[in-house]
C-alpha cells in the first residue's frame, strides 16, 4: 500500500515508521504468525538492524565528505572486514544509500558510489533555494533562535574562513543551517531542507569552498551574519533576502569554478609545415 511521501503516524512500529520517513513507503502489515516468529528471533534481527544502520551512517558520511570518490566501486567484502560484520548488513546499508541516491547498482550485480553529475543541477538549486527561503522565514517567525549560540557559530565560521580552513567552515555552515531547520518547528520542512543540504555537499566540497577568493570569503561571512541577525530579530523578509543572496553567491562561485582555467587563453596557432 503506497502512502504519501511523508506522513505523521502514531503508535506504530519504529522500523515501519523509519521506512515511511526514509523511503515514502508503507510496508505490508505482518501476520500474527510472522509477528511471533519475529519476536522469537528479535535479538538477532535487532542486532543486524543496528549493524546495518551503523554501516549506513558511516558510509554516508564517507560518501558525502568525498572520502569515497564518486563513481568508485564498492567492495562488500572489504567493507565487511572493516566493520567486522557479515555481508548482509553491508547490503542492507547499501540499499538505504541507494534510497538516498548515493549508491547505484549496476546490471552485473556490483555497486558504485553515485557519480557527481550536473544534469539536474538547475533543478537542485531551484528546489534548494525554495526550501532554504522557507526554512529561514519559518525560523525567523518562530522566535526561538538563541542569539548567543548562533553568533558563536558565526564567529567560528568567520575564523575558519579567515584561516583558509574550508572544511571547518563548511561543517560550521552546515551546523548553522541545520539549526535553522530545527528552529522551524516543522518536521517536514526540517526533513526536506536537511536532505537538500546533504544533496549539495559534494558539489560544494569540490566547487565552492576551495574555490573562494578573499573577497568571496568576506562576502559569505557578511551574508551569513545578515541571515543570523534577521532570524534573531524575527525579520522574515530580511532573512529571505539574505538567504536568497547567500545561495546566489554559492551558485556564482560554483559556475565560475567550472569555467576553463587557461584553455581559452592559449595560443594554439600552428605555423606552416614543409614537406
């Protein structure tokens, strides 16, 4: 039975709820006999489930932070050795990662890390901008922002930018924007915006943070500060403007980083040849 992509349910089995939230599907209800059988083998099943989730979380972090490169083949045997488990939790974790569009299964039964392509970049940035604007407006209107903690995050971001520590800057930026998502008080907006942030991580690691020049780093700090001040003061319109400007700034840097570094300036003229 198919359900809406995300739905609020009460008094349901935790695994069923996780499947609804993760994949937008409602698994068929178990028969009473199957429930008894599952209860009898629950220690093993629960242990395997926890193992699969641990593998999933570790691999997801590795993929998003490019410790495993896009397009790289996934060695299930090596992963089983790494996590000291059987291949069953590894395969279950890969299925979850496939649901996140981070792993692809090939016809020859092998799996690879999803390649990073630009075929849907425009669609991504359109959707991300809408979600980001909604998130900052909702966060500002709730009036729940803690000034001290948010300004502390901005100081860390500013210092990391000044030091050229782009990974620390990115981690701080993610933490701040995930904090905004939590401030909305809306589980759906929180879920979608957080997923959108994750979906853009690899692109920003490759084409945004390492490519920022001094002026662009300063600009990013100013825009983030304006965003924070707007949320703290409850000014949804100012927050919307700041978020739109920040996402636009990110897009412009990414596009610039894709432009040829030297190819358009090379003189490829060739003189005549004598025979």
